[in-house]
């Protein structure tokens, strides 16, 4: 059994190349854009939605077949074409250049796979079955989406601010650690969800924190 090393990758302003212009490619493009990547799409034909992204200046579109050398300067590559010969060429060039490569629906040809992800502001939950069952990964994601609602975005913004305030104090390391743990144990996300801000205000006063 292959074991994948879990990692969260920073791709902001990184050149990420998507080979392909269909529905799968569009989904990959949107995911990369949501993380701030500089997306380059190479395909002879693309969906209208991809053309619109290019017109809006959100992506660079090279509307022609893939050519050797197209991956120069890339940080990450997604091969999302249904042409097996092109897939092989992309894999070959990416491997020679030592690039991060995801071949759609072919985890055995990829050196990374994309998990099913839940995002709540600063919170990212990634679920992977190591390629064994993407359908199960989606089911698990749907279950976790109910457990971790949009209130977690506000919660983590609050916790980030409180962390900065606590770190700015001249406190012993052990005391800081205890404060962080006490705050993490409180049901603050539930209070945010219910709109019970009086409870949160009381916590802030108790620890001398802003709200």
C-alpha cells in the first residue's frame, strides 16, 4: 500500500499549468485560483467558462495543443486531458523537470494527489483515501461539513487575534500554553453559531482580551 505524506502547499503567485480544457480542468483551475496561483491553461479547445476566466484576466490561456517545453517555469502541473498520448508527454516532461504533477484519475502516474477539502476561512480539512475511493472521501467531506460549519471561519479569526495578543504579553511559556489550551476547550464555535456573544464577551474579559 502506498503511503502519502500529508502536506499543505503554498502556491500563491506560483505558476501552475493545467493541460486540458474540459470540466475536470475547469474544476482544477478554480481550485488553484482559490489559493492564489498564477494559472496557465493549455488546450486546443476549452469550455466557455475557461474562456471567460481568460477574458477577465484571471488565467493565461494558450489555446493550442500541448508542446514540449510548455512546462518550463512551472511549479505545479495538472494533466487533465483525455488524450493518452498527450498525458504521456506531459508526464515525461514533468518528471524530467522534477515538477509536482497530478494526472487526473491516474494516481499511479502522479507524485501528488488532491484530497477532498473543506474550507472554513483559516480552517482547512483534507480527506484522502489514498486514491482507493474518491466517492468515500466525498461522503466523509459531506459529514464533516455538517460538523464544521461557517461559524469556524469567525472562530479562527477570533482565535488568531487572541493568540497575537497573548504572545505579545511578557508571560512564561507554560502560562501561555495553559491559556491557549483553556481557550481551545471552550465551546466558542457553538456560541458563535447561536449568536451568544455575551458568553464570548465574558471570556474575553476574563482573559483580558479584545473582542
